[in-house]
């Protein structure tokens, strides 16, 4: 079996398809492309009942780091034309969304910090580390558990409260 390894940079997706055969006279079978990676968007907002005090507690968001993410994607090509390529991932690295942004108040005002494209995390647990301009502890870490699937888009909402709590939805 032939394998091809792609490095994951967080901004480029990997598409693959089944095997196509034919020529200009006989034509080709239909090719369906599949996404090998998952899209993770990071959305942020503060709780409604604490207008004005969320910024006082947190300041602005500086970055959100995806920790322990696979940093390569392995495509194993099929041995025959009736099989699909197999996708797996390996390695462990960090992907970061860096953008200084205010924390808007209210879910309906949530702002997108940015996105990253990567394989699903091991054991379907996405570990995040958050940095703000007024954080009082070294690392603000939280985890999001879901059955992440390739080709899907997941919006991770981070809800900030003035009490120093961040919840992920």
C-alpha cells in the first residue's frame, strides 16, 4: 500500500477522492471529493447579565491555542479501484488562533476569533489554552468533547464571565 503524508498547517484542507478510470472516449466515473480535515471556528462572548464587567475581568483576548493536535495527515492509497483511500493522523502539536479582540456581550453578538483546519483530536477531546490581556493565572485551559468528524465545521463558543470562568459550548 502506498502512503502519502501531509503536514497540517491549520489553514489548508486536504481533499481526496475515490479512484477514477476512463479516457476521453469512454468517459470517467463521477468523482466525489471528501475533506480529510475538520474545521474548528472559535467564537467568543461574555454573559448578558454582566455587561461592562467582563472586559474588566478579562480585558481582550490575545490567542486561543489548540493543544495536542495531530500535525500530520496520512493518506493510504487503495490497492484496487473499488476501495477508498484510508485517512489517519499522527504527531502532536499546537495550532494557534492569534487575534486581539474585545469580548462582546451576549451570545447573539459572539465574534469569531478565527479558525483552524486539522484532523480530529485523539479520543475526540479538543484541548484549548486561552490568553487574555488581563489573565491572572498562567494558563486558562479547557476541553471540549465531541465526536468530531472530517469534513464538518464545528463552532466552539467560549463564554466568559466576570467571575473568572470560561465555559465552552
